[in-house]
């Protein structure tokens, strides 16, 4: 009997080892404890919407906690670039149609150094097209973008940023994320609307600050995204003026701004095309400067990047980088 | 293995082991993302002659690796976004008066406590639907469920006037008018014609038509007090404050209303295929709403308390036929049930306990006497209403070239079953005229008339059956958004609404028809009945209305940062499903008891019981409404129509600022009204008959349809008008440096002739077209949220252990409103117009400016600018004053939140919200009653008291 128990327990241990081994095999190599290089995307905006894209490595200086550090590698606007376009189109057929054609037009202006991947955020992240410079394939996929499902922008920002950061770390390319969305806060599956549940409490003071749930979500998301350095651009196709959507749109602007990107909100169909062109123009003018991972144990690091153009004009950007950005590889 | 099978526990161990493998493998397989495209599109390296840069190839390789890892539960991708994980929140908010400032209105009445107990709690949970080994709904089937419960008791203060202790026993020596002068009480039993009366002169104290002796010492003898009134007085409270002036406002209550509610919102959505999505929503809410008692016991005259239960369900299917064509199908069903607690009282037979004979219901009767707090429940306190609605909906949206077209159809089938008699145990009023000197104002007392049991008028509703109303709406909407050219978009929409008239399931409907002759007097106006004598089931026509809207949006400047919008819309308001028992006369009845002359004799005395000289329903006869307030259902099919136009300009400014200036104007005609239209009013020119008008038979003989008293219109007679113009300027600041907010200012004017209620002269509604009582010229609102720049990821205090944690996650939100005063309604203290003028206006005194230079609460306006109109004359001022307004209101609310990060992407939020955090007191409106020269209102133009008080709410939310 005892022997039998031992034999079965051994078998169980063996099986458990197999299970553990199987999981270990499936676990990504990305869990390596090695520290990543710190890659910082930079733009030099000479005038509103006018970017300087002729900078050379020596035009840039990087200061970490006010101390200059060496630039280990450098990508300029002529370097290869991956653009991940994520669609989150749930509400407005006309706006999305305009965005489809504007996007096709914008992408056509990108040369072969720009490889574009298409993803869909509604009802979970899915890949429509892996990065490619094949404009015919992109056109076909863009034309098939549908307007349905539940909004997914907030839910997919983190995995998309992880995806982009992994690419940025692995290859000497520039990487940007562009969300195209017409979502309202009410389009989400999660409840951000704080709706009145009981008919008797319509005058409820607890709902006076109804945008709290949105703010909380944005704050949490903002913190979790602080570990990534890939810029996020958001083209929002339909600006809305109510309190809850104001909070939502402000949150999107904050997330994009913190990442180094921008969020643009279109009030009409006609704003979609120029807004997209301005975003793409900025994406095209991206530099990436790479420095060694900082040795400081501080959680938040102050990074200052300076650029000096041919005329001697200096530009700078100060940002705070979360150490998470370099702990993950 | 065979050996293991022979030993059950061995088998069990193996089974567990196999399950472990199976579950692990399943979790790796199941949690995989929606599969990427089956065939990865070849990179340019594969299908193009160009050789891509190697770094880009490496990037694509990494993309594939990362995408393959999504959903594995390991590595950098925890899941495919958040939607496959369970998220939600758990919360509790509490309020307790121990945290709060004592409201100003309570403090001013000497109160020391204002009960406030409130608990609001609930949770929200959402995620994929999963039943282990049965169903895994990840990526396709999701649920969301929210529950919220509320238990609250919140004191609501009110100030009333009740009889003083001496008055309760008939002693009115302390009874004074608004100038503090004694008012005499007369004995109606001593009424006799004055032989010296000179009809050529107006009635006055020196030329009385009838003589009446005052009660000695202004006191009703003990033996004259009606026994039923005496029993009722025993249930009446005694004064508890002395706010005044002159014995008014001597009863202050601060009793709680109680609310217990439980509600659930449940949602389920399922992706059938990539193009078909199904969702199901369910809303449930039920509870008890208990109104504050004015005093305890069955005689409480407060609002009714009731149980409610509502539920609705929505099933929706979205079919994305193609990227440019979307179909939507929806079926909505809803039900609500409301039952008043008073409906349970019937069996107690209160009239019998009081000794009041002749009533059909056992609930407590209603007694009202002038400005005093009444005894007994409000009208319609007994009700039971059950409503159902079913609404199928279908729409298709098509995008073709420059057009986005949407076609929609909705059907709404409404069912309303109601039992709500107006006054099931009688409604009895008592006037001051019977204990006053006939023809002389400022004499007599309504409570004295009550003590004598002299009913001025009464009504008893006899409702035999609930009413089962049905009404349907059918809408067909076509809309097109057309991009005319770059920079210019036009939109057009037409809603064709077909509304069927109300029907009653058992045809228990009736109306006065002016096409039919009344057999009693041979004049037009007789009752007709649905489904009888050639009349159809419906008493109104089916209405068909087209509602067009047009819109243009364009960018006037090349920078496209400015957008202009122009919109115009025409809309109709459909006739609602008229509630209660309006339009069911003959099947139900309202027995009326009316004094033949309210200055000279009562309708009946309480001790004698309610007269029985009426015909019990059903009485399906053309004369069944004769002598009553007859129900008239308007057969014209005319509907309220509103024209609205909007001009808006939005400009994007630097620094994430956005400016919006919008003008909205609207003009409504044929608005539904009740008493504004007085179809059977005595024409105003008959004021010349002066005191003769107090004789009911004479007054009724002057009506256009003398067989009826008033014509009840169910609140849906279409003659009202309203106009509004408003400009709103809004400045939005989107987030930068942790701050976002909005400031808006509104400048508006609204006028209407609806708010007046009963007009002074029904034949001249234009006079009533004045500023709406709710009109606010200036209002401003500011809201903001600021996330403090401290702690993790912020500019300051971001490093360090404990202090970073303490400093992180703080945010402040605020909401401040300033609202201008509303127009004052100046009213005369007396209305001696023979009961034919409903809402008498005051007179304007020429040359006297009502505005005062040094305005204070004690001197808000100059009452000398107005005067009481003479008896039997109309006032010349407008209903609302064009320039005098009440004080401004301010509301300041503040919320502070601290978020604590917890392991596993969870957080805990502590919320502290202060409503009216500066404890600001908003002044009440001034007393606007204008007395006569002889009997002035010394309080006119003065503000007494203020309201408001800081309320604190604390909350805890766990978010996961």
C-alpha cells in the first residue's frame, strides 16, 4: 500500500515536473533579468507643426538627473520605422469612413522604411495586418475596418505599448503607436458612466462627481504606461462635450502626452484628414536616442534631451522616466 | 495504468494529475488571443523585389513573437487587453449628520439636529462568462453586473401655520391679520338681510347686504364646535415655534424622508460571429419611499409613501453586414409598479371612527382650511399603477460615397393600468367667508368655519374600476449626413411619427362633446361614451406628424480650428397616455358638494354627514357630467410644436483650451396646459355683478355651458406658448499639468404664458406672456479636477518609500455654480372677485420704483410700488415682475480622493466629498404678498431666512 502511494506520488511529481517544464518552455525569454537600454523618442518642433528632421547624432545631448550621459545609438527620421495603427471604431460610420480614406492617403506618402502594422482594439486586441510596407495589403485591410463592438482603447493600451516596447528593444528601429478611435466613454463594456441604478436616487449627490470612475481608470493606466517609452498618438474622430467624455478625452490627451505623443480630437469630418497628416508628419520626424540603463536606484528619473539645429538654436525636452522602462526588456 | 484503474484512489490521483495538465494546457490554448490572420501577410521581402532593411525584419520577427505570447499568461502580455480579466469595484458611501453643519434653516428655527443617515453600497463586476468544463466565453461572451443598495433617512424641514392653542378650542381673540390688527369672527347662524342695505352703493362695512353678529369675545361657544371637528383637532399638533410675524409660521418640522432601494443592472454581450453581436441588458429596481410626516397618525397631510418596483430588459442584435452597412435590431420591454401605502388603509374605516357618515371609502378623509396646515392625506394618496411598454426597433446605417444614410423604425406599445381616485374618502374645504362679514374682506377665519363643521365645498371620488389605458407610437426616421464639399457637411432628418389615440381596454372612456345636445337644458355639450351610440373606441384622432431637422457644419477658416454649426429642427410633442381617471365619467363619478353661496351658507355640516344626493356610477347618460367639473378630451388632434434653432461656433485654442459659443433659441406653440384654458369660465365682464357672483346658481348661469361647472382638460389642452433664447459660452481646458476643467456662462431669457396656471383673464392669454418663473438671466458654472503633482511618476516627491506612497494618488475635484435670481411673482393678499378670477394680479403704483437703492434682506424691494386691486377688478401688473428678482444662489462642492495602489493592479480609493463646503446660506425669496391700504402685509418685500448647510460624504472604493 505504502509502495503504491509512493509510486503514485512519484508519478504525480513527474507529471507536475512535466507541467512545470511545459510552462517554463512556453514562458518568453523576455523575462530575462537583463536591463534594457533606455530609448528615448525625441522631436524637434521648430515652429507649430514644423519639425526639424536633419539632426545628427552630435546635434543631441542627453542629461540624466542633470548629468550628461553618452548616446549609445541613434535613429534619425530616415531610419527604419514601425508604425502600429490600432483601430477602435465603434460609433460613427461617416467619421470612420473618412478616417479610412485619410489613413490610406497618409500611408501612401510613407516610403519603404515605414512598415505599418494594423490592429483592432474592439472586443480584445487582434491583429489585422502584421507590419508591412505592402500598401495594397494595407489598403485592403483598412477598407475592411468595421464599426462595431465595444470600445477597447483603454483596455489595449498596455499590451500594445508592451508590444511596441519589445520591438523597440529588439531592433534598431523607431516605433510609434497610432490609435484611430471614435469611442465615447459609454462605448466601453466596463461601467464608467456611474448610472443611476435606483429610480429613487436620481438627485443623488454621490453622482455629482460622476467622472470619478473615468479619472481613476486613467490614473491607473497612466501609471502602468509610465514603464514604456514608445510614443502613443491618438486620433479621436469625434470630440464630445459632455462632462464624462471631457474627462475621458482629457485622459487620452494625458496618456498620449505622457508617452511623448499627442492626442488630436476632431470636431468635424473635415478635421480628420489634416489631423492625421499632422500626426504622421510628427511620427516621420522622430529621432530615437539610446543611452545606457541608469544606475540610480531612484524610481523616477529626470531626463533632459537637448538639440541644437544648424542655426545654433537650442531645443530641449524634459521628461520623467519610470525605472520600469529599463527594468523590462 | 491498468493497475491504477483497479485502485480507486490511485485513479483519483492520476485523474487530478491529468486534469492539472489538461487545465494548464487549456489555459494556454484558451487564453490565446483572437487568432492573428491565418496566414501572415508576406513581408515585402517575400513578395517584393526590394530587400527590406534587416532591422525592420527583426522588428517584424519580434512582433510575431510578442503576438504569439499574448494571452499566454506569462511574459510581458498578461492578456489581450483587459477584457478577458474580471474587473470591477466594490464601494460604500456614508453620510451622517455628525459630520455635517447644521442646516441654516434648522438653526434659524432653534433646531439643534437634522437627521441624516445614509448608506449607499454596491459593486460592479464584469468579465468573460466562464463555467469550468462547460463553457469558456473569453473573447466572445461577457457579462457585467452592478448592484446598488441605498438606505437613507434625511430630514426635510418645512414651516407651516397651525391654529394656536386658544384657536383649537374656538377662541380667536389672538387672531390678527398681516398687519397685526385683530380680525373678527362672525356667527353664520345670525346671518340676516340688512334692511338698510343700499344696492346703489358698493357693499362695505357701512353698507352691508347681510348682517351677521360677531361671536362674543371672538370665541366660538364650546357647544357650537362640531364633534367631528373636535375629534380631528385632537389629532392635530400644537405650535412649536414662533417665527411669525403675527402668529404665522408657528409649526416647524424637520422629519426624515426614508428611502430603501435595491437595484441591479445586468448586461450580457455575446459575439456570435465577427459580424453578429448580441447583447442583453436587464435593469431591476425596487424599494420603499417614505415621505416625511407632517405629524404622526392617520391624519398626516404629508405626501404619500409608496413601494416601487421597476424592471426593463433590452435584447439587441448588431449585424455588420459590411464595413459600410450596419443593421441594428432591438427589443425593449419595461414594467413598473407603484403602490401607495395609503392603499392599505381602506379596511380601517376611519370615517366611521370619526363619525363622518356617508363616505364609501375607509381611508382617512381630507380637510383643508385656508393657509393652515391641513388634516388628512393629500389628494391621490391612494394609488396603484402598473405600466408596461414593449418597443421593437430596427435600423440600418449605410455609408455610400458622400452620404451616410440611416433608416430607423420604432414601435412603442404602451399599457398603463391605474387605480388612483382623487379623493376616495372625500376632500372637504372650509373658507373664511362663512365666519366673516359677507362682502367685507379681512374678516372670518377658515379654521373657525372648520370648527363649526361648515363645509364650503367637498368632493368624493367614486372609482369602480381601475383604468386600463393603451396607446401606441410608430416612428419612421430617415436621416442623411451629406458631405457637400470639403469643409461643408449637411445633415437632414425626417421623423414621421404616427400616434394612435388612447383607448381603454373595456371602453370605459367618455368625454364632453359639443356636437351633442344636452337633454337637460337643450344646449350643446353632453357626455358621450367610447364604443357606444356609434362612437368609436377612441375619442381622439390618430396623429401623423413629420418632424424635419436640418443642419450644416463648416470650417470658415483654412486652419480648420474653427467649426460653425447651424441647426434647425421642428418637433411635436405627442399626447401622453393621460393618467388617472380623466375621461371616465359615467363609469366613475365625482360627487360634488358645493355651497350655494359661500358667504352665506355651507354645502353641509360635518355632523350631518355627507349628502347622498348624487347618482352612483355606472351612469352612462349624456347628463352624467351635469353639475360637475366635466372631463373634456380635446378631439382636435392639435399637438404642441417646437421650432428650435442652434448656432454654434467652436474654436480650438492653444494650451489645450477650447472655446464654444452656442446660441439656442426655441419657440413652442400649442403647449399642453390644464387651467390656462378655461373653456367654461365665467366671462370677465361679469365682474360687474360683484357679490351676486357668490351665488353659485347665478355664477353658473353665466358660463358658456351652464350645465357644467369647470371643464377639466386632463392637462393636455394645446394652447400654451413659450419662447426661449440663450447664449452659452464654454471654455474647456483639457488635461495639462494634472488639471482639466470647464467654465461656462449662460445668458438666457425665457417667457411663457403657461406658468401662470389659472389666468387672470382667460380671454386674454397674451397678458400672461411674461418671464417664466424659472427664468435665470445669468448663470455660471465651473468644474475642475486637479491631480496633485506629488508621488510616483509625478514631478515632486516621486522617489522614496513611505512619503512617496503618502504623497501619491491625490486628486481634487470641484464644482461651483452661481445662479441668478428668478423673477418675483407679486401677488395680492385678497381676491374678492366672486370666484371667477383664478390668479389675480396686483396693480402697479405709477411713479414708485420697486427697486431699492440699498437692498438688504430686510428691504429687498419696495412694496409701495404695488397695490391690492379693488374688489371685483383686475390687476394691471404682469404675473412675474419684469425686473424684480430673488437673490442669487451659490453652490460649492468639493471632492478629495486618495488612491492607494494595491498589488495585482488593484487600488483602493478613499473619497471625501463636501457638498456646500463653505457652508454658504442661500437666501430665500422675499414675501411678495401685497395687502390693501387698510390691511397691509407688513412683511412684504422682506426676506425671512436662508437655506443650506455643508454635507460631508465619505466613501471607500475597491477597484480591481
